[in-house]
């Protein structure tokens, strides 16, 4: 029971991170029908930006308050990563709009290779470890020498995820931009006819996707305290799995899928074997696609002639 | 942009504005990752160093580049665009296309001789091994995947799985049971195509991107099993001491019954390299030949029809599942051949050789070459693999950028960049015309811009 509770806490934490990345996949797929392969690497870039911002804030500016530092790091990471993704969309994907369907995917794969190697070249191939940002934990339950702990950083991750999801939901459901996005998702030509600036809306989609990935990246850095240039691929594929599991194109689906993948992964590692934890995630991906291709919340794919 | 396209005169103020904007954006985007460097100090703690010089150099290059683009290149492009674009490829290109293949085949056959003539007997080893064999492996993989992606239109991101199955089949069977290369080569192909059918069966109902992702997942699952099933595969450490192929029973060793001794030649390792070169060349030609012949058969025509329109295929009574499975199995078989050759050539394999990056490389060779075009695939393989291999020994760059400059670490960076650039400028690949396998009255090349892609 204690183990279960502890794994539940860990799984939700991991799942929040996956969920935030998954939203980026699902939004981009929803609006331009493309699997944004480089999204995992955008997430990795954001973790590096967060690390550099953290070092800058703590050692150069000498800000001691961890709340202020974390807030600054989060905002800086969101800003820069959004910029990076905006430029990527502009250079690598926009010229290919309306081209044949493999072109953006190949371009995205190329971008993914480029980004991870760019970070490797500019920041070095070694793992980068930073001192822990947040220490301390609540002991929820203590019996038979096994304490169920909820650490402050897990609480912070839950809190930030919840706040951001609320803000994001407001953005999509209530604002002009969100309406434009939903319109483009349904029918780009029609949206353009009624005055929606399609190019700008797609750009903004990439910006928002990157901002959410940056939040995930910052929290990943805070949670694990270490990041390397190759950290984009596996979380990226897992987040994509989450998006597919939730039903690609569906925003609540991405969050639920992320939580499920996080839980599956932690429980698998706890109760079976940690060696095959990535196999578990990939198998979930394959099984979902084979038996439930529209996912939990997705619309079934209608075949049109 | 539109302004400069309409008026042929150059708008200088506008160009400067654009250049400043580009420079500012570059500065903003690169500030964290290039402006700062994280270095571990003596206490093994990360500290920040700044690299303003590098950052501002790059920003300046981008700014000036954008200015030149707006002032010089854009007006020229705008003028060129006024001419109508022909739907078919220009005739000189077709002429080159017709004579390119025989010329390339001839060149591939005399290449080792040429290399030896130019660089000497042992100097040629590097050229034949690093360039010849390495490129040919990718040409073969590209042609194998071309059957799946280019002909049948099924997007496969896990092709490396079959390559791995072939390599591990050869390595394990040769080491544990002592079978010879010539028995195991077909066996590895059969095992790979068996895996192709096994994996293909459940996933072929899926279409397009979904299929791509599931194949990616399978590729990764196979790699992780190779890593974690240590009893069989020896995990990360890999399998070493794999038996090398022999020349019809004669091993390439310095022994008395070795190849050199039997033919009365002095022993050098060059013979083995030459033998491997011609072996992979023959395997690659086999792949190309089989593909060309299959395209004439009903199954090949069904593949191409499937690529263009799946629904039309089904309404015409083509069994799409079987058609897709044959494409998957045959593509996998060639991957298996290439894999067992790879294991035999290296003598050592580990899961590191079968990462997603390999799948992506092969897929991009196929797509960048122009899907379905054999010549295009070969050109793309030479360009990418040869290009990245050449990056290994560009020592003169060290004299320009200083001794700490290591060109090898920029290989994959440029590789990824190249993929994006080629896609942006030639989204249909380098050879983007298609010659139909069957035609009415006369053979016409079709620009692939006119071809609709099915859902696959």
C-alpha cells in the first residue's frame, strides 16, 4: 500500500511533465496534421535554457530566494524556447505547407537531429548537473520503515502544471486566438475566408506548444537536476505516446494520456523490471494505435474519397 | 517580400530593416545557448562562461546574409519566376538521367582499381572501406526501404529493426553454430522478412503517420530487447569476434590455406576489403535488379497503385493487406541481407549501431533522393554518407579555425541541417520525376508535383 501510494505520487509527477509536452504534439497535429518530431528536442533545449538561466540567476545576479529564482527561470525558459520554436516553424515547416505529406515529417526529423547536435556542439556532450533547487518533503505516511514522501518539488510541479493547464484552457476556450486555432483546426481555407490569419495562428500554436514544453523542461531539470543533449528523444516519444493514447488532436486527451503514461511507467518500474520501462511505453503506443487508433478522446478518422 | 517581387528596383531601406530584424531574432534565439557556455570548474560545479565574440559573429553573418539576400538574390529569383514553369522535366536532365545509371554502375565496378591507382595499394584501403563499402551499405538499405516507402508508399521509421535482426541472426548463428556466411546470408534475409511479416501484420491497417510511429515504436522495442536480453545478445557490450566471410571457403588470413597463399599472392588485408566491396556491390545490384523486375510484375504494379490511391486499389479488387505485407517482407529481407553483411564486415555489433538515427538516415536518403527513384537514392546516399565521412578528415579546417576545432562533431549537425535544407528547397527529393512502369503508347516522365500521394 505504501509502495503503491509512493508510486502514485511519482507517477503523477512524471505524468504532468509528459502531459505538458504531449499538448504540444497534439496541438500541432490538430492544426497542421503533422507529427512534430522535433518537439522532444525543443523540450530538451528548454531544459538547457532553464539550466543556463538558473546558473545566471543564482551565481551572477545572486538571487537567493528560490521562489523568485524559479519564477524567473520559468519565464526566461518559456520566452526563449517559444522564440526558438517560432523560428523553427518559420524556417523549416512553413515553406513546406501544402507540400506532400512526408516533407514536413522529414524536415522535422532533420530539425530534431540538428537541435540535439547543436546543443551537443555548443554546450558539450557531458551530462550537466546542477545543485538541487528545492529541498524538503512532507512525510504523508510512515509505517514499517517505509515513509511515503511528497517532496516540495513534486508539489511545485503539480501546482505549476495545474495553473498552466487552467491558463491554457482559458486561452483555447475563451480568447480570440483560441477561437482562431479551433477554426484553423477544423478547416483552414474556411477560416482564412472569414478573416482568420492562418499563418499567424499556426505560428502562435508553435509558440504556445514550445512555452508548455519549456515549463516541462524547467520542471524536468528541477526534478532530476541533470540534463544532457540526448534527453529529448525518449521523453519526446513518450509524450507523443501520451498524445496518441489520449486521442491525437484532443487537448484534454493529451493531459490524461500524459498522466496515464507516467503512471504506467512508474508502476511498471516498481512492480516489474526497470530495464524494460521504455519498452512498456512503446508497447502502449503500438497497442493503442493498433486497437484504438483514435485514442481515448479522439474523433474517429473518417476516410474520404 | 511582395514589394520587392513586384518592383524590380531594390528597396534599400526595406532590405536594411529586414536584415536588422533577422539579426535581432538570431541574437534573441541564440543568446542562451551560444552566448553562454556551461563549464564544470575544479569543484565539479557548473559555472557560466560567456562567448560574446562567437555570438556576435554569427549574428553579423546572419544580418549580412539577409541583407544580401534581399538586395541581390531575391530580385533575381523574382525575375526568374516570371517565366512559366514547365510541368515536365527539361530534356537535358532526362538525357543525363538515361545515361547516368550505366555510367554509375561502371564507376562503382572500377572504383577500387581507381582508388588503388591513385592512392597506392594500402592507401586505397581507407577509400574503399570508409567510402566505398560504407556508402554501398546505405545504398542497399536505401534501395530496400525504397520498396516499402517509395514503391508501396508505406512510411516505415523502424527499418533499422530488420537491419538489426539480420546482423544479430548472422552473429549469433555464426558464433554459436559455426554456419558459414553463405548459408546465413539467405537465412538472415528470411528471418528478417519473417519479422517484417510479424510486425507488419497488426500495423498495416494503419495509415500514414500512425504507421510511421508504430514502426518507430517497434524499432525501438527491438533495440531495447537487444540491450536488455543480456543472456542472448550480451547487451550494451555487444557481440565481438564474429566470423568473417570467406572466399568460397578460403579465409582471408595469412595461413597456408588462406586466400593469398592459395593464389600465390603476398598476404595483405586489402584482399578482404576488396572482396567485401564487391560483395556489397553485388548485393546492392541484386536489390536494384529485383526491384526493377518486381515493378514489372503484378505485385509491383499493385504497390505503385497502392501508393497513389488505396481506396481505388481496394475497389479494383487488389488485396491491400497482402500487397502491403509483401512490400514489407521484401524490404525487410534486403535489410536483413545488409545487416548480416554489416555484422560480417565489422566483426563486432552492438545495439548502438541500430538506433533510431540509422532509421532516420535511411529514410531521409530515400525521401531526399526522390521516393521511388533508384538513381536518386544512390545519389542521396553518396551525398549524405560520403559527406559525413569526408567530415572526418578535413584537417585543413583546423588551420582555419584553430587546433581545437574538431570537424567530426559537426557531422550530424550538418546532416540534420542538410535534411531540412533539401526538404525546404526540393520537397520532392533530388530526382523528382517519375517514370511510370506501365504506360499508354509512349513513356513519359511525370513531374512528381503532379502526383497525388495516397494515404499509405
